C-alpha cells in the first residue's frame, strides 16, 4: 500500500506545473491521512495480540501453570505503551483517544464510550 501511495505522489509531482500546486498539496494531505490510519490499524492489531497474550498468561496461571509475575507485568507495560501511542495518533486523526470513534466537532465526551475529550 505504501508503494502505491508513493507512486501516486510521484505521478502527481511529475505532472504538476509547480511545487505549490493545489492538487499536490491535497494529495499529500490525503496520503498523510491514509498513512496515519494505516499506523492506527497496525497498532490496534498489535494491541489485540498483546491483550490476547496477557489473557493466555492469566488463564495459564488459573489452570495451574503460573506465569511469572514479572513476565505478565512486562506484557502489561507493552500494552500501556501501545495504548499511549494509539491515543496520540487517534487524537491527531480527530478521533476518540480511548476507542477510536469519530468525534463530531464541539463534543466534550465520546458518544461511543463516554471518554472525556
Ligand atoms: Zn470513545
């Protein structure tokens, strides 16, 4: 996908009359928005995978194969880091930092999860 976006940018730049062309600027904004959403989707998949791993550690403990506390805490810290990066990127994309829902302008709380904005 990144290759296609880069090719699109190159094509637009090749065909543009000058560096300040409006189509170029719009295209670059669009490409940035797509990249931001791709990164958010990637982090959401990573977060889901880490949460599943933490869940398996807890369940293994429940069923008699205790996970060392430090290993579980390390996994939880990894999830904290992912959540912080996700929150930042979601805000940048005009979405709720907690759940990723689109936020209508002027709202003070997320309509999907109630998170204070
Ligand atoms: Zn929300």
